[in-house]
C-alpha cells in the first residue's frame, strides 16, 4: 500500500507541474509592421539559342534494317 500512495503522490506532483508550466504562445506581431517577405526565388533564364543535345537520342527500340538488295537468282538452264 505504501508504494501505491507514493505513486499517487508522484503522479499528482507531475500533474501539478503540467498545470503550472507556461504554455508556449507565439509572439503577437504588430499589425503595423509588415511580416518578413519570403526571399524571391530566381527564375531560370531561357537559353539564348537551343543547346544541342550531347548525343542524339536513339529511338526506344532498334529500327529494322532495310532489306539487303540481292541480284535475282538466275537458275541454270536444265538439259531437257
């Protein structure tokens, strides 16, 4: 029972501390003074001329190769 009474006292003390501790309140701003303006973000300047890509972008899949031109096959004449 003694420990229980001690625990109750400790808890009561902690609750009292919580009640007496000052609650953080934001500093009231003077409405006459303008709030600090956010820093302006510099806009990226467009390039004067288009910058060429370091290497040409290849298509997503390889293009089929053109058919190889071949001479028409001439069959040798067969003896009759």
